[in-house]
C-alpha cells in the first residue's frame, strides 16, 4: 500500500483533549448558557442513539462529553512520531507536547506542523479528518493563533490535502462502512493495543488531577500504534519495541 519512501515522509499525529474548565459552573455565563443548549440537544436529539443521555444533568454531560467538542474543550497533549529506516529496518521516534497552558502548547505544535509541511511531510492519524484536525484548527483560532495554510481543507481537492486518515485507509473506499476504532484495527491486525493504563474518556479527569505525564505516555502509545498499522497494511516489517524512542516536551 505504502512504500518505505512514502512512509519516511509521514508524521504520525494524535491529540488528547479535556474540558476547558473543571466543571460547567466554571464556564463564563455566556458559555454556561450555550452549554445548557448543547446539553438539551444531547438529551433530546441524540437520546435515541445514546439513551443514557436522557437522564444526565448538564454537569454530568459536561464531564462526559464536553472534551469532545472544541468549543467547550481544550487540547492538553499532542504527539508526533516518525518512522526512520536504519540499515534497512524501521525505527520509531515519538515526542509528546503537553501542558496546562494551551496557548503555549498550541504554539509549539503550530511550529511543528508548519515545519512538517514545509519539508514535504504528510500528517497521518486515526479519524483526524473528522476530529483531530477540526478540533486543532478551532482551538488555534480560539487561542488567537493562526491556522497553517495547509490545514485550510475547505478549498482543497482531496488529492491536494497532505494527510492520510487510517480510518479511510482501513475502509478501502467503503464509505458506508461503520467506524472502526484504532483499538479494533490493532486487535484484528495483532498489533499491541495502545489502550492500556488509560483510555480516552479518562483523560479529562487525569488532566484535572495533574497527571499530565500519564496522558503524554498514553498519547504516544496511540501514535506508535498508528505507525505499526501503516507498516502492517503495507506488508512491511514492524519496528521492535527496543527501537522506539519516546520523548516528552
């Protein structure tokens, strides 16, 4: 599917998100009102798909759902990883940028992404078209930062977008196919699951408890899994655990 030359230009990417405040009551009055409207939508319109929503309060819904929505959430960690071939064998290097100051975190990530595109790189992630990239762009704007030109996808043709989404890769063009999680793809391809000591829904609580190092470690494991998936679907050798370099910034 992908050649080692193509893979060498890929940068594997993933974000972790939390609620923008610890509880709904800490939002500004205007945003509290907006969250109430969003909670009503989650309880009513989406209750058929998610029946548990019907009985949840605004606060409970904020705790469980707000981190998934860029208007009410925040990015707390972004990881980038690359596969580098040494003596014909793949190695993997991954670095996590995390912190309590979202503007500082996003400024670092913005510079990294601009450098990736400037050097002909391609961003690769799971469900990044529908979640990670839109979320990142919105949080950049909310924090008063510029969105890199390459992330303005609205006026680009599909083949002009420097990105690969592993959810699309796994669908093999079957757009009607249901969502396949990163964990599921890892399971069927016999790749170690990144969902070990932590899962995505546990990140907000971990963030407000000050467990940033754990979040960064979890985030890097997701990125490592992405690299293994791309190698596996390409019929190439996987990198060994001892060839992985992890760094936190």
